[in-house]
């Protein structure tokens, strides 16, 4: 039976178990969040044994070369020895400020050491106790703070820590960036369709401002869905951007967002779309846009997966 060695401890794998499953079953305190290979919170480093290719999918080449892998996706067929990550895989950060910008949304701004990212990507935020969650980046490279919009959940461990315990100066660690949902310069005339619900607006806000900063002159239409008007937490700022840039249109909607998009944007061909938010809705929108004539290569999406 294959075994897992972790910091001088040895554990047998149960049939079909991942490295993460084995560690958690044996009470080893390790970071994790999505358990789906998206957030990177459970990444470890292998020092002996063979890593399945699926456990390194999407990781940077430099990380793969060092033996980094995603523990939730790693189901080895033989012995594997692993250790925690080196410091180079983590980014030091401290809280600059936390502001309530809606009844159920916090704006978190961080001071970080320099690192390369694209507006719209996401990072995994982790605490010293191992608690980790992934949040999209709403700020632009070069801005003073790294900004994220955090939805307050009734039983959300991270969001409640941020609301009730975190203080300016509190230390955090980041991993990333991850994700392919970002603006790429080069086709400034091409129409852009940005669609998000709830705090799925955060990456779209970054993508929008990045496009405008790069001189995008093609039409840009942002649809933001919420359950009630109070959910349009960037309404004033987005309305101001629409007045300032004649090629940008902002449509907040309480109606089903897929119906609103279809009414306002019936012919999305030759358009680049960015979809963020609830995973079920993201999949629905992806399907509807494809059926309306969009090439799947032009549909960029990062669904907000629930944490476990």
C-alpha cells in the first residue's frame, strides 16, 4: 500500500485518497480551501516519489521544477515524501484597512511585497492558523494597495475574522496569482462584455479599469447582477466611469442577469466576454453566449467556488 511521509510522520493512503485527504484524516493541520485544484491553498513540495502530472496542472514552471504540487489533486500510486512550501511560494502582506462598502461586502486593502499580477486574477489569502480563502484582485498593478471585495457569509470563517478580529497591520500570506480572467492589450477595437454577480464584480472592476488605462476604445458593457439595489456596491464609481468614457456602458440588474444580457446584447459575435461569480450562473452564461454565436476561446471565466 502506498504511504505518505510528511515531516517525519508516515501515513498509509486509503484507496483513491488524495494527499490532502490523507493528511486531514490523520489530523495533520494543513491549509486548504476549494479542494478542486483552483485556489492553490493546499500546495506542498515533494522531496521523494513521483508526482502525477494532474497535481501540477496550471502551476508555474519554476514551481513545478521545485516539486510543488496541489495536494487535493495528488493521488500517487507509490510512496511519496512531502514537506511544506518554501518561502518563495508565498507573498508577505499586511492589512492596510478594511471598509464596509455594502451590507454584506467588505473592501480589504493590503500592503504587499512586490509581485506580478494581472487585474482580474485571484490570490489565496491564508492566516497563521492555516485558514485560507481565494479572492479576486480588484486593483491594478502599480496601485498603492492590493484590493479585494469580500462577501460576508453567516458562517464564513475568513469573512467573520476580517469583520470582527482583523486590524490594520495584521499579517497575512498570499499565494498566486491564479486565473486566466484578465484583459490582454492588442485588440483595442474589440467589444468587451463583462458579466458578474455579487462580489464577482471585483475582478470585472479591475479588468474594466485595466482596459481603459490601456486605451481600449471598442465598446465595453458591464452587467452587474444583485438580489436588491443595495447590492450594487460600486454603483457611483461605475456610473462616473460611464460618464467619463463614452465607450463604456454599465447596467445593474435585479432581473435574472442572463435574460438582461440577452435583451441588451443579442449578438455577441466578435466579442470578448469575461464572466465572474456564482459557478452555476457562469456555466449558464457560457452556454448561452456560445449558442448565441461566441467562440468559446473568447469566453474567459473564473467561477467563485464554495470553500469546504
